[in-house]
């Protein structure tokens, strides 16, 4: 009940949760035009907060006062497997997860100029992820995450950034998830819809 009241007031108890950082970034001094709790979809934020708690997703990072708010929100959301969304009235997020509800079918009846593309690449042997290690007094560290199925020496690596991640176990898990995204999400689809035909909402 206490967590619910805090959430309704625009505050979330676990400050390492990306959802809490998102609300703070929107309502705090980092935003040149701070928003009120009424301008945030707290039902969606509470849902995201619970999702991050269940997945063990954290965000621990100090931001530069001169940092662009949009970039800050993107980094915070990425740490929680989401992207920021503003519907013209309230701030919310789109969580990267399966959903049972079908919102719309895009077909030749309501769309045109359909395009499909696939990205082909030769994967590295591993990802290198620099981070500040919370298990070692936040000293600079690096985690090597082998590519799924790779066997043998690691000679070719690619560095990726994970802002706000300080837990070595979470670094490994999220880097491996990114590798699977590259393997199993190689396709992009595009189509044009008129305003009258477009009923789907992003996410």
C-alpha cells in the first residue's frame, strides 16, 4: 500500500529501478521544464517498475547537468528494456515484451509502400562491456561476453556501452540478450498509412 501511494504521488521507492529514475528525470531539476505527476501515466510507470523489479533491471548513474533530456530518457529507458513515449498529453513508456492484445493488422487495405529489409553481419567473437563495478567499490571494469555458440579463442571483440549498469551479472545477461536480439531480430518493416487509416499506437 505504501508503494502504491508513493507511485500515485509520482515517487517510486527503489531509486535504482529505471522507472524511478525516469520519473525523477522528468520531474526533477534535470528537466528545464519539470512536469507534474499528473503529466505522467503512473499506471504504465508502475507496470514498468514491476517489470524491472521482476527482471532485476537497475540503473545507477549520475548525469551531467548539461546532458540533453531526450538522450537521458533514452538511456534510462534502455536500461529497463523500454523506450520513452509522449502521447501529446502524458509521458509514458513502451516496454519491449510480448503482448497478447492485437492492436491492428497492417495490410494492403490500409497501407501502401510496404518495404522489408534484413541486416546481415559477421558477428564478433564477443562483446566487451566497460562499466563501474558495484561489487568492487565502483572501480572501472570490463566484462567479456562470448557470442552465443562461439567456441575457441576470443580474437575479435566489439565494445558496447550499457550506461547505468554496475552489476557484473546484469551486464552479462543484458549483453547476451542484445546478442540474441541481433540474431533473431534482423528484419525491419516499413509501410505508409494515411491519418484516417492509422489506428495503431506505438507499443
